[in-house]
């Protein structure tokens, strides 16, 4: 990869980009993804987090909270999350903990009951 900062070339293409962004004083070029951490580790969901759910792919709350903080606008803008596949409800729980409004959709009645139980107990 060419890291020659003397040209107005970012890591994705030869696009010139916005003139105010080109010379940001750091001597680097590239997309916005360079500002985000590339890896966040969290162990699997604990028994407490599972809250008796039998859903096969319960995500750890720490990871989902991290993702919501990373992708949601500031709380002052009243962010909202739509989870079209609620499953065990982890996204809704994480949103609730972070003060983000959330709407969830799930077609499996069994998972709706389990998600509701997890949301109300965690």
C-alpha cells in the first residue's frame, strides 16, 4: 500500500476527498475506519447473562454495548435502534442499559418470551 502523503490519495481510491480533511496535521491519509478500534474481545455470555434462555447464539452484553456506543449518535439526539431479529434480546438489553430507545421484532414466539424474560430480569 502506498503511504506517500505527498499525494492526495487515500487508502481506498484516488478520490481527492474533502479539502479540509486532506491536511489534518497528522501527515496521514485514509478513511474514517482508521479511527475505530479494530478488535474488541469479550468472553461468551455468562450464565447470569443467559438468564435461562435456550437461544443458541446469545451474544455477550459487553460486545453489544460496545457496538452500540460505537455506532449510535450522542444521547442528546435521542438515538433509536431497530433490531429486526431480536432472538435472545441482547441488543434491546444493551440499548436499555445505555439509555437508547430500541424496537425489536421477532417471529418465533419462544424467543419473544425468552427475550422478554431476559429484558425484565437483567
